[in-house]
């Protein structure tokens, strides 16, 4: 019997106007978006719906905006009585997954990721860090290239195991440049510097983890009602204490997305529903497991199509 996983996108999926059609058509969605403005003390929705790409891309705006949009769509799916067997999210998306699992309360998650974004920006001065995507080079060879750079005194590491053909490295700008050259020498087909504000999921983010841990202590984290496949371990977790510890570690640990999808397949998942802006995760899952059934919910049209067809397409 097949199972379903709901997966939630991370930073980089944001787009001005995302979720606006929900706000315009559903009163409860309108209240949810108004709620985030009240929670944060400023009009994030104005930035989301009327702002510039530059403003929305700022880490502390993008993170709560993506979370709110993802959860707004999730709530409509939940109202239809559809629940997953597992949830997972890519980096920031893990917070959306935890809200969907019942582990985090929505308002507290919004405040938490806004703070997380500020701490991540504060941890490393602009220009000191960098991230680069390495394409079509095996994970083992990317790891070897990174180890070679580290052995020469550079601070760099793996940030994301996104798919068998895409690994992201992160660290000090010069270190990432050196490791990128080693990746090219090892046979990488493409090495693409990412337009990001910091070296996320690297050891340079460790200073932010102490303050983030303190923020986590202020909120209630519950045991999840649905197993969450976490970025740090790629294993299913439901225990609240373990969830909190892994959220802290996630800041400076690699996102094991490839391993997470492989674990979900191992657990019997054959249907993946990406909920939130963009289609990035769907592409990654397809690269990891070409036989998976993939569904996107990112606007009212795709939401309605999913709800109408669910009885036909749900795993049996």
C-alpha cells in the first residue's frame, strides 16, 4: 500500500504575489495572512504582494513569507480531510512541515523563522561567505574536493545534498572558490555560484545557533502527530525534544534532501505533494526517484486540481 508525503519548499522559492489568490478567494486565508502582519508587527503581506523581489528576497522576509504561503495552501488541503503519512521540508521548509505535523504552532513558527533569518544574516558579514551549486559530480567526489580544501586550511563544507546530480557547498567565499576549482578538476560539468546573502548550512552559522536555541526555548514544541523526516538525520522523528535539538543543528549542518527522499521511498512513500511556492522540490524528487508520483500545489488552480483528483490518484 503506497503512502503520501507532503513536502515544503525552502528559501529561493519566493515570488512576489505568491498566495495572493488564496487571500482574495478565501476569508480564512485572508485572516491567516493578516495574522502574520499582526504577529510580526509590520506588513509582510505588503512586501509579499506589492513589494520588490529584492525586499522579498531578504532572508528575514522570505522565510516567514514562504512559510505562511505554504501553510495557507496546506490548511485548504487539511480542510478537505487529506492528511499525509509523512512530512518533510527543505531547510526553511522543515518549519512548514513541523507546523503541518502539529509540532509547531503557526504564529510561533512565523516569529521563529523571522528571527532565524535575522540571526543568519547577522552571523556572517555580507561578502565573507558564499554558496555554490556543483552539478553532475558524484557526492563522493564533491566530498573529496571539500576535504582537500579543508586540508589546506579553508573553511568550507557541504550545505545541501539536493539530488544525485546537485550538491551545494558553503563556507568562506575564498574557500568555496577553491573547493569549486577542485570540483571542476574532478569532473563537475557545471559550478554555479548562488545569489544568497550568506553561507547557510555551514560551520560559519554556528554562532547563530546559540541565540536560536534561546529563541526556541521561549516557545512550545510538541511531539509531532505525523513523522517528520528531518534535514540533519534524514530519519523520521516525532519527539519534541529531538525536534528542537535538530532545528538548532540544522543551521550549520548539511540538508540531507537526497537521503530524506530515499528514506521516504524506503518507508513506502510513492506520492509526493509539494505544497507552497515554486516547483524546485518536485524537480529534485524526480531526479532522486524518477518513478515517484509528483504533485504541485502552488496556486488556486493547482489546489483545486489536486482536491478534485485526489480520490483517483491517492495511493491505495
